[in-house]
């Protein structure tokens, strides 16, 4: 029997906000542990990725880390399903910005900023907070299949205040992003970029291995002059008064790294690669500190990709650049 994934997600978004928090968190933990125990393809891929983040771990320690990773991953989904029903005051108590002083002066001047993010923590919660406390948020959404599922995700993110540009199937996404990054009304343009979804990515060093990530953050920074900040969104345990005010034991921190400067002393053709490696290094350091929150259940390292398909991707990328 074929499962209607889009319908299940739609039901989850309608129902999750009405479920008591402890019950919802318990269901997320149970789902994570069952999935982890089944040790399917996604969990095995997560463990392989985490093994590159923390190569010093033995098998037992890596398994414990992957269980924590699955719990973080399922926590993200249940929080996303319930987020539309969370009062703004609780959202405010769930999010803590670190080194906000690095980005605030640009926003005060009405200048849009670019954020390079990885799939770490709960970026939707961070976006819901940022669009009210920093500036309006414009970002890109991967076009999922079926179309109904993609529309559910777009509707959800728009409901928490984000402006969404489809990654594919619409107009020229890079042109739309350039327009957004040059418009003061855009404010904040965060891009999840630790996977290349366009076949036009950049090969970088990630934890001592070659990986292919999105070129978008660097290309936008170079094309528009907008400042680019590597940013890590990770989970943190809440305690005491903040936990009671947040209505949950879990919140997130948004940690802004220093601005990545575009090197003037290298050819323009190499600037994208240099800027990309610079933000990757910053984000990778954060992932190394909090590997359990890196929700990477897909292939990202070159050694894990099909050699023939990867060679064709590289060739196509070179032909289009």
C-alpha cells in the first residue's frame, strides 16, 4: 500500500500543536530509538558521516552518537510540526543569539546579510525568531516530491514569517537571490548549503575529506557585496525559569561567526572556492563540537558518491560555469 506522505505531513502540522509537549517529545524519542535500532540505510549513512566528524570514536561510541543524532533529528521534525501553534513569547525564550553584535550593525544600516548554514539543530525555529528580532528572512526551499509535500513545507515556512524561493521549478533561483540580497527589505538571507543540490557546487575539504557543498553563499557574497556570516544553529538544554517560559526543555542557539571576506588577491574564478572553504571551515568547527545535531543522513562526501555520476556532475558543472 502506497503511503501518502504529503497527507501525513499535513495531518502532523494540524495535530502536533494540540498534543501536550511531554507526549510529543516522548513520541519523537521513541520514533528515533526505533529507527536507530532498525539500523536502516539512513542511520548507517548518518554513522558514516559522523565517523568522519569524530574518527577517534570506536564502534560503540559511534553508535551512541548516532542514537543522539537520531533523537536530535526527530526532535527537529516534531518541533517543526508544532511550531505554528507555539506562542511568540515561547519562541523568544527558546532561541538565544550568540555574537549578534557581528551582524546587527549591518542590519541597523539597512544592509541585507547572508548566512551560510548546515543542517544542524532547528533552523526553522531560528528563522521564526530572526524574522521578528533581526529582519525579514528570505530563503530557498528544496523542491520535494510529491508537489503537495513541497507546498506543505512552503505553507509552513510562510506561516512562521519566512519568504520562500523554490530551488527549482520556478524562475532563475540565483537571480531571485541576487535581487533579494540587494533589497533592504530582504534583511536576512540564510542558505542551508552543506549539500550540493544543483550540480553546480564546490568541492571542499570537510573534516579531512573531500565533499561537495553549495556554491550559493559564496557566489552571492561576491556578486552582491552582501556580508556573509557562517552560522551554526544547535540545540541546548534549557533549565530553570527559561525552561518554564519556553514551555520545553530544549532551545537553540544561533551562533554567528565572523564575516567571511572575499579575497581580492585571487582571480575571480577562484574566489567562490576560497570563500566557500572559509565558511565551511567555520561551520565544520561547530559541527565537530556538536556532532549529534548534524542532521546529515545523505551522501555528502565525494568518496561516498557514485564515481561515474560524480564525474558527469563535475563535467556538467564545468561546462555551465
